[in-house]
């Protein structure tokens, strides 16, 4: 085990964690190769945050074993803490003291000593482009700036593993791209990053490999492109102006569809769609043949699969299917209702919001 | 390997810091980390001096109201000037309400994820709590200093000796110290800042149903009994005696032993709430 632990910055086997009746992690495995950006993708309540909390020593695991930076999270939590950086769902910085004072404080708490803490703060302010606001209070920062300060605080000890728990949730598009750039820079610099997200495009853009998690269990593990192939990838979608044009549209779409991909038709919405390989070529080709055929379309475009579709494709159920959870006969649904009061403190998103367990759909 | 190496290169340059220190280094870091947290809280005061003004707003307004508005109508018996009676009570009340500041600071750190960041770092875990305690006592000492100056301005004097007066202030800080653990516990229990703010509804009667502004003997019997056994009363009464205010003291056992109880109550509160707070802190890892 220790040999595998040394090839992987994060290694977890059979993690189980319950909050009362609710199983947040139910035999979850994870292997993050050194030096990669690894995405953990799943809907709210899938167990992503619980996994990060356990791996970053914030929560105790009930069963299973986990190593981070080669150290056992249960037996050597302090050694693990020296090897990790954590950016949780909130930008965990002090709002009142300045950005520089924040980094110096965290530096001292990482036991750098005052002079080194000061120097490290300076380096990180530069690296994360915060030098201009170094002496301002974070309470006036934009979401993206706050996140970058948060990331800087996570990088004080140059951690072997950086945990990013939904780093762009709640950010505007600009803040999101700022954070993405920062993460890419860190990855290029050699840091292993474990990133949780419920945005498919975020996982796609940032990660080298992806694990999909649902209801505390592994669903699949692949590269982003492998995953997209598995679930059909991008689709071309044409909305007809009139129902009688649909056969012509189906022919045009079929010509550009990826190998083995059949056009699907949604008669009610007059929608025809199919998976494509070469996105732009498929789009121009389909548009040209429709124009040549004299077919007027209401809309034509490319669409990436949504997270819901990924889940539908991978697990056979939607990320949060209201019809499922309304089923009173499902014993697991009753479990969901019995959310333990004590779990409030530790795992805001985990219990209660998870999709229901339905034997028929798994 | 020294920590020097980690600052070489970019943010990911170098390697992680060296592994755990011996027991004596642990004690050193527990103290050093505590001091780092205290410095952070003191910086808050420097950054927002208005914080003190806000926190002292209520006692200061109370001082002015009770001395200048109600004072002339108040008769606490024994021909004692009301300012002499009310000031020690005001000091005790300020200490008693202080636990809300603690709870507020704890809940903000918890909500923003700062507590989790601390917990994910290789710092001494105890420093999160001890740092809070030390900075709250320092903060309370500053509060008392400001209040005492205002009290002197409106004509209050201590007739006790210098030592007795210092001991009185020490008893006030002891009450505040004991209530830190109540504040930490409540702060960890409260789901959010709003609910922590609502604590004032509970704290207000806790501060008022006491000998702070009026002698319990002047209250209805049942309320007077509650007021007498209120820990704030014991501290207020003890402090009055140490200041030699000359205010008449009821003849119940609890009132006659105020100086003893001003030590016993805080110890009892600490004995109950310190373990509760520590356990609640440990439960964050659930």
C-alpha cells in the first residue's frame, strides 16, 4: 500500500462516513497521481465536500484508509497538514486585517517565523497579482480577488496537494476565469490539485483526470475527453421552424453526426440533435446543406452535455430528480428526511440534499 | 531540512516543511500560535477603533442615563449616592455582556471558514481557543479602562485602597474570563451570525436581573432571589465592597459572601463551560 501511496499524492480506499442515518461516503476510492489536476465531479450532496474534509483532516472517517502526501490522514494528521493547502467553499480570510497581514498571519501559523512569513507573503502577493491591494482589507475585494487571496493563503507552505472545494461557486464569469488561470499556473508549477466542482466545463477545462461521484460512491474515472466520448460529447442541435421540415433536418444532421451517433428527434419541441466530433465543421456543413435544401430553421447551434445529461448517461438517473425523491415507498427517501441535527455544523451541503437512493435507477 | 527551502521559487517551489517537533517545541508553538491569533484580534481593534465605541456604547449610555436621568430618583438605601452604587454594577454588566462579543467572533470565523482553515494547518490546535481567550481578556481590560475613565469624569471614586481597587478589577476580569467559554460554546453552537446577535434577548435579562442597578431587596421576593444568585450580582456586590461604596448589602448568605462567590461563580462557570466548549470544538471534526 505504501508503495502506491508514494506514486499518488492522494490515495483513498473504501472511505465511509455517515452523518446519522445519511451515508455521505459509501465506500469511496480515489487515486490522484502526483503532479496532476484531478477533478471530482458530482451534484450537490454527492459526497465531494465530505471527501475533501476527510482528506484534509477536518473530518474523521468512519471506515477506510487514506493517505495524503504519503501520510495516513487518520494516524498522522499533523504531517498531512504540513503537506496540504485547502481552499474551501468560502474564501476563508480575515476580512478586517489587510491582504498582506492575512498572509503574514497564516505564514506565522505555518511556523515560518516572522521574517520568512513576511517574505513569503510578498512573493505570494506578487504571484497572485495582489500586490496593488496588499494593504487593503479583503472586505472590499471582488469575489475573484478574495479567492486569489484565499488560494495564496493555501500556498504558503508550497503544499504537495492543494484541495479546492468548489473554488468558483458564486463567482461571476470574470472571477471564475481569474481563479481558473491561477489554478492552471499552480498546476504548471507542479502542484497536485484535487478540485471538486459541479460545473462540467470547469472540470473539463482544468483537470487531467476526472472522477464522477454520486451518493458517496464512485461512478466512473476517466480523462475529460474519455468521459465526453463515453457520454456522447458535444451535440449539434437544430430547432425546426415547422414540423414538416423535420425529415430534411434529420437527413442534414445525420450527415454530420459522429460515427455511430444517430440523430434524435424531439417532435414536441421540433428539435433534432446528434453527437458530433468536429464541432465547427459539423455546424457549417449542416447549415450549408439546410440552406441548399431551402429549409428555414428557428435555431441551430452546438451544445455541450449538461451535468444532468452526464448523470443521466452515467447513472441512469438525474442529479436531483424531484420525481424520485417524492416517492414515499422508497426507504432511502425516508433516510433523507431523517437528517441529523448535529450534521449542520460540519457538512452544510452533504446530508439531506443528496439525490435519493433508488434501486431501480442505479 | 529547514523551512528556508520552501520559499525558493514560485508558489509551488521547494518542498514541504519538516516533520513534527519534540514536546518542548510543541509548547513553544502553542504559545507562539496563541500570540499570533491574539495579534490578529488586536489588529482588528487598531483597524476599527469604532469597535470599542460600539461595544461600550450601551454601558456608556447606561451610565449617563442612570446617573443623570434616573439617578436623582433612585434611592438604594443607606444614603448612598447612586453613582457610587451603579458604577461597579456597570463594570460587572459590561463584563457579563462581553460573552456576546466572544460568541460573535467565534461564529464569524466559523461561518467564513477561517476556523476550518486554522484546523487544516499544522499550527497548535489549542491556539484557536486560547488565542480567543487571551485577546478577549485584553479587550475586556481595555473596555474597563475606558469605562473607568468615563466613570471618573462623571464623579465616581473608589474609596478602597489601591490594592483593593486592583483586586476589584481583577474580579471583574475573572467574570469575563469565565464567560469566554460560554461565548465560545454558544458561538460554535449558533448556526449563523444573526442567531448569535439574537443572544442579546437572553443576555439582557441576565445582566439586568441582578444587583447591577438596583438592590435585589427592592424586587419582588422571587425575582430578588433570582437576582441574588445571579453570578453578576456577586461580582457587582464584591466590587462595591472593595470600592468601599458603603451600599447596604442584604443579609442573605449569598449576599454576605459576595467576595467569595465572585471567585467561586467564575470557577464553576469555567468548570462547566470550558469542557463543553472544548468538546464542541472537537465535534467540528465529526
